[in-house]
């Protein structure tokens, strides 16, 4: 890939936003941008004139700017938006020229013209993104020459844990493509579901697309009391692929193998290893999730499935997983052990290499190549044609590039957008707690990539795994948007723009981009308000144009107009909003202050040796039960002294997501440790008791569910404010 020099210090890139956006507000930042004199006005009668092969883009842009469409062979002269190709330019590059006489977008290829149109849209008033803009529309004259740093600029979307139908995926494609993100890595199978019709095995969606209710697949993350799911027919997927292609987005499917296959194993239990598992901890539910590597029938079954995928998806690569394989299941299988001995395999990593090598040959026979997660290359030699997605850490990406694998860089601590964005927001936290600023801070050189290693970097990818989405009103895009944007804006710039990056300059452009995201209807996240308390006065501030509101002890929000004098700062929460964006709720330090009263935890479910209750009693980590829950099981918290507080929360399951929970149940409170009264129903495995009427001596959490799809229940420390 050839790249032009960067000229990012032009005065044009420091201009403030006006009613129409200036080149200096673009995201991602272009390589070269120059302001010219004058303006061009789109008026009625001005056409979009397109060269051969670009008619889909003429139709596409006409949905935003209401112009008539003309083939350039029928156009004679006059003001127009002209779309044309120049094969001498670098892949996906473009040149956008706006003069008072017209607008021209010249691209190296289809993708280059599409990228130029995205820049043009950003230069127009934000209302063009609503699809209801009316003429005339004015754009300032300029000349922009631009090309991407990487040709892989991706986003991974998990539609398994939380089902998203085709229209919702199309919306997500639209939002990504406006940022010149050109790959959608679509997770279609995992432990919780199978999301694509396979005509040779219709049972995979007839049964495996659903969990809960009468499905053999148990719910884990939410919607525990209903049958939930869905799938794409192959015709729907073809339509999605076409829709994405118009927007210069390639859909890359993933079937996560050989692990993360509990759903498939509930539909076809014969794929599992040949041993009798201990089902007592899971109340009879087979929790195994790994394909047996020694069964020849498994490879024939996967040949059917991968053959259909290869015929359906134009993508050169099909992602076949390879992450988080529970190799203890292979170790218990006499047939897998025999295979390892026969082939001289030292460990489970070698067996995984064998399994994925078999799948690689199936893909090659169908004209495709494999993509895998970084664990898949450990302890063996997959073909160097394999594409590696480095997710576990920066080190995993360094190792893959050192080994000569073409690598998509996406370490979770920068690019997993399911991670929480501050300590008190929802989201995972196993990789890191980070917001858009940390994503933007990623730097290959600072992370230790040598020029030789960077030569093996294909690009960057963000990821949204949807375990939490299913319990966050998944019928709307709010949670997905909030977690993804504006972190996706930083991802887009990392994938597109070279040169020195400086947060203050990017944040200035990002604030200008809020109007565009608002016009697109994105429920994006704003930076949190700054809240302080000193001398009996509570103050809050923001660093953008958002509007501040506050609540007192959970009452209705009211506008914040200035400092608040109060002796109870712990009762106040602040939030800001701007168009469709909103910030997290933020309180003064007193709001988050907790007590750690002495407590004794007991349950009816036994105790994990690895995670004993003492961990939760001493407020130093989670505890676990020895088995899953049944109806009537309980967890009891006995406090050494009666506890007076303004708020007490008890929670089963992991704090960062509702898994390993009592999926249904209730909470009882006691003032004397003997007589209990019911105080509320569990929500997402927990309950918060606000302003208890009398001191609490004991709390009991009672299960009303039969199992939780897992082999244990997580027990948390009480949270006392």
C-alpha cells in the first residue's frame, strides 16, 4: 500500500465549525485538506453524475442530498456532483474538490468514491444525515486528498448473546460506514445461539436459534423467563451482504469453534467427547462446550456447514474462532487422548491446531482462508495464510506479528467496547475500564511494534460482545450506541489517519461531530460532568455545550443552574445531555462512599474451595457456591451488629454482568436475625434496599429458579452506603 505524505498542520485544519462543517472538523482526519474561496450550492436541478460501476453510489448519495441521477455518458455540461474513477490512485483513496462551479469526487475504486462521499456529507449541515434535508444546501469550497492508513478498519458485532435482526444490523452498518469503517466481523454462533440458516441442517436454527422456554438451551445473561432469539435466513443474509457492499463494508462471518459451542451441543450432543460428565453441579444440564477432535463425523458435519458459508459470503476469509477452548474436556476423552498419542501431540494446544488445520483444509477446498483468535496459533503451526485477530493483549498482537501472521490488532484494553467506560458505569471490566480517550491513545510504536512487526499489521478492529445488552432493553439501540460511540470515532481515526495524534485537537473535532451523531440518532456517550463538594457547596461542570441536570435522592431531574448548598452531597447525581447523547450519572465522592460491616455468609448450596465465602465476607473478592441453585436455595448475610444505612445492595452473579445468578428470586430482611419479611424481587440477580425503615441484622436471598445454566452461583459482598 502506497501512502502520500501527511500535511496535517495546514491552517485549514484549525478552522472552527460553522453552520457548515469546515475541513478541520472531519473524523477521521484527512491527509491533506485545503480551504478554497467561495461556496457551492446544491439546488433543484443539479444532478449527481456517475461513471460506469458507480450507479449504486449515485442512488446512495441521493438518499441524503435530493439530486437527480445521470449516467456520465448522457451528461453534457453544467454544475453537478460528479463521481468518477482514477485507477492510478491508491486503493480506497479519493480526491474531493468543491468549487463554486461544482463538486467532484474521484476515487481509486468504488471504495474510494464512497469514502469521498462520506467526507462530503460531513462538510454539509448535519441535517443531511436525517434523510430529510431539503435544497438548497451549501458547502464551502475546498480540496481534500486522502487515503487510508490501513485497508482493514473493522468492527466486530456479537448478535448471538443479544439477537439483532437485519434492520438493526443495517443501521449499525450505516453508522460505521459514515466513519469509513469497512469491515463488519459478525459473530453468528456461540454458546447461547446459532444465528444463520444452514439448509443442510435446518435444526441448527429451528432449535439452536432459541434459548429458554422449551428450548434445550438454557438462558444465561437475561430474559430468563421467555423463549428468546432469532436467526437470519440465507436470503436475508444475502440482502445484508449487498446492503453492506453498497456502503463499502465487507461482512466477515464467524462460527466460534471448537469451543464456545454449548448451543450446538444441545442440538447435536453427539459432537461432544465420549465420557460421562458430572452433571450434579449444573442440576443435570450438560455444560460442555467443545467439539470432540477425534470424531470424523464432526469434520463431515462442519464440511457441510462451512461449505454453505463459503458459498454465501463473498469474503475471502471466514472466521473459525479458536478462543477460550476448555481443553480439560479433551483430556477426559479416551478417543482424544488416543489421537494425541497417535499423532505425537504434547498438549491440548497441539490438538486444537489439528482441529483447526482440518477446518483450514475444508475452507481451502471451498476457495476461502481462515481467520482465528490469537490463542489458536499457540503451540503449533497454522498456515501463514491464516489471519490472526489479536484480542487478549498487546503482547498477543506482538507475538502474532513476530511469528509472521497477518494480524488484526484489537487488544481488549483499548478496543473492546463492551468494557465499562468509568468505574461506576455498566460494562465488563476484565480487560480495562476505559473511554474514548484511551482508545484514541493507542500507538503502535509506544506499544512496542517494530517496523517489521507493523508490516504484518492488517489494521485495527473494535468489538462489541453483547452479553450485557440482553439485560439492557435490547429492543432499542441505546445500550449498543452508548457503548460504541464515540469510541468508534477514535477507532476510525486510528485505522485511517497517520501522524501525531493529540487528544485536545481530536476532542475539539469530536465535539463538532456530536451534531452529526445527533442527526443520525446515535445515543452516544458524553464525557462525565465534573462534580466537587467543598465548604458545604456542591458544584458541577461540563467541557462541552451539553445541558446539566441533577436529581436529589432519586427524584425527577431538574436543570442545574449553579452551585448547590447542601449538607447531604451523597443524595445528588448529575447528568448532561446534548441532542441524542447523554453522559453517565456522576456524584460527589460522598455518593460512592461505602461501609464494610462485619458479616457472615452462609448458603444452602455448599462452598467452592477455590472461591470460599471468606473472600466476600472480607470484601476482597467474589465467592462461589459448590453447585447451581434450585428452588428454595438461599444465601444469607448475618451482620455482627444491627446495620443502619441509607442503602444496602445484595447481588448474586458477577458484578459486571448478570451471569451465575439466581435468575429469579426474592430478598427477605430481618431486624433480629430470626423473623424475616419479604422486601422485594430480584432484578438481574440482585436487589437494592433504599432507606430501610429499621436497622438490618440479616438478609436472605431466596431462589425461585431451577438452575441458572451454569455450575455455580457467584456470591458478592454486600454494598452498604
